[in-house]
């Protein structure tokens, strides 16, 4: 089935996505509807090259299908539609888990004590290494949530070192972007989100489970998912999800930050819509 739907013309150098599969992939991702015909064609070309460059593997009993690979490729290529695939160079492996997966962690605290624990996560991008995704989360695209865009924007961010929310700027494409201003606007927005989060957390009754649906109603007042308040790298990744999937609230809350994202990605998902 993979061979017929993803016809390999020259092994590992070119992949052609079947027309019907491409149409079905676009239809399942409503945030791609804003792209015009030329942009959709460009996205398809990038996705085909992406599929030739990357290697997919699954964990557990999950069966790897062409539809899964094309869906991930299309979403991963959206942030680089105008930038090209250069930001995704230097690694090849994408591992898909059926659902959220467990990752053992080790953290050394200030006293030098090593704490070991297990994290349950929906996706992870390793610096210079593989990118891991939960397939259940790839399919859960309600609100501004998009784990593929999240992890791939971490990869863009890591192209100049750690994921700190400041990706490398291209001298030609990003001539007007200044890393210092980017960092300042990012930190202002990040600090404001944290201040809003502190206010909300002070309001949540102490006996309410922070993971419960009742607590979600409090967090829903934030203009971005609370996970963005973790650190500036997560703020950039979560903002990028919102930017491409449900941008209105992001632009209303952080207009200057939104404009910088538009100038970085060279796309404006709200172009033509009144402020
Ligand atoms: Zn992240």
C-alpha cells in the first residue's frame, strides 16, 4: 500500500504523493484552507521532498500508513512554506507512538541531588536527533493545539543551538528582523502570559484538581495554552501552533509578537482580516 500511494520514482530522492491522498490530507486539515492554489502546490512539493528526506518508524503495534506520513509531512511543511526545508536539516528520524508515551527524566537540583521521574508526553524534538510524536495527539487538532507544528518549530529554533525561542534568521529573507528586538518582544509577551497565569492560579480553589475539566475553564481565559508559560522556547512553539491553526486570539493578545512571527514565517494567516 505504501508503494502504490507513495510512489517512489527514484529511491529516497523523490516521492510522489497520490492525488486522492493529497486531497484527503488537505480536507482533514482545515487550517490549510487559507492557502491559494500556488501555495498548496508548493506545500505538496515540500511535503514530497520531506518524505524523501525523512525516515518514519512506529512504536508499539501502530501500523505506519501513507496517510499518516503525508498528514505529518503537510503539517510539518506549513511553517517552512516560504522558508524551505533547510531548517529541518541534520536529522532524519520521525518516530510515531500510538498515544502519549513515557520518557524517563533525570534532573539535578541546586543541592546536587539527582531526581529521576517519568514524563508522559505527546511529542518531543531532540536536538540533532529524532522527532517523536503521539499519533493520538497528531489527530487531536481542536482549538489551537497542533503537536506537529509545535515539535517542528522547536526543530527550527534548535537550528542555532538550544530551543530558546530565538530561531536563526536568514540574512536575505529576514533582513528586517533583529534578534534583540525579537527577544525583547518575546520576553514581554512571555512575562505577561505568566502574570496572567499567576492571577488565574490564585483564583483556582485549592481543593480543585488542576488537571480537571473545572480547572480547564479557568485556564481557558488565557490567550495561549498555559504550557507556553513554561519557558521562552515553549512560548515560541505554542505561539507557532496558534499562529497557524487559530491565530485570531494570539494577534489580539500579542499584536507585536504576532507581527514578528509573520515576518519570520513570511506568512500572515490573518492577512486581509480587519484588526
Ligand atoms: Zn515543546
